[in-house]
C-alpha cells in the first residue's frame, strides 16, 4: 500500500529549532510537499521538493532524499504562531493528487 | 495563486437531509478536489472534480452519496446526501493551478448531522 509516516506530536521551546521527519512508501513519486494547518483553519502550502537536497524559505527549510524515501521540515527560530499541525504529502502521479501523512502536531512552549 | 471561497462555513443538519457545499475559485484552475477531515486527523480524498464530466471517486466514496459537479474551471459543488451522524466532519475543497505544485484550499465546511 501507499503510506507516509510522520511523528504524531513534537514539542519544542520558543526560539529553538525543530525537525519534523516524513518517510514515504508510494507507487510513484512526483515530489514531497509540506503544509501547515492551524486549528480550525485550512491547510496552507509551505514547501515542495522534487529533487534531492535542501530548499530554504525564510525560517522554514525542507529536505528530500529520494533514495531513502525520506524528507524533513526544519523550522528555525520557533515562534508561538508556529503552533499548528504539519502535514507531509506526496504527489504519486501526474494527476496532481496528493497522498497525505497523518500530520504532526507541533506544540511550542514559551 | 488562487483564492477559494467555500460556503457554507458550517452547518447543523438533520439526518436524512442533504447539504450542498460550494467552492468558487478566483481564477481558472486545472484540478479541483474534495476532501474530508476529522478534527485532529489527516485529509481523506473523496473525489477529483472533473470539469464537464463525472467526478472520479476514491475507494469508499460513491456518486449517489457524494454527487459532485464542476460546470466550469472555477466552480464546483459537493452534495452530502441522505446524511447520517457519521457524515459529521470537515469538508474541504482544493485546487491546483496549471503546473503549479501548490494546492490551495477553501476554508472548509464544518458539518454536524444530528
């Protein structure tokens, strides 16, 4: 079957750095995306990796290793507003459909 | 980018009735999708809304229960038919624009069936 695994919950301190890992097993691979979702809100796009390596966007970075079927989202200089759920998602075909991980709830303590 | 207006934002419905959820995108998009999400859980794809033709449903979802329309490139509706309390959930529409890799989402419809 097709699956994505990520930790259910991560706790970190304000100002710190946190890494959320995602491993995937899919029939095809067109890229790994990360989305943020605050309670009561809609998912919003954070980043996308189609090739191996690190993509940086401000405080957020995302990494992909296709040979390991693994990626991570790195959040630096954590702020209280970063408290949310983070989902990894894989495009496994050319139809733009996404396969979603279960989500990681990020709890930030002052 | 694309902005999706989804309505209603929430509703409380009697069992046995139907609710139609609408999504309007402010620009033409290539693909539109409908998801269901239980609070605290992941997104489950219901179907892909195909412009001018029947939607493509995922396993476990059928057209009689979740009829979908997409008459043009910017609008789609999802109907939840003959509702039961098990249909209580958040329903989200999503769109992808051209070759853009980013998926945009409506704000969701929180449905409670009593």
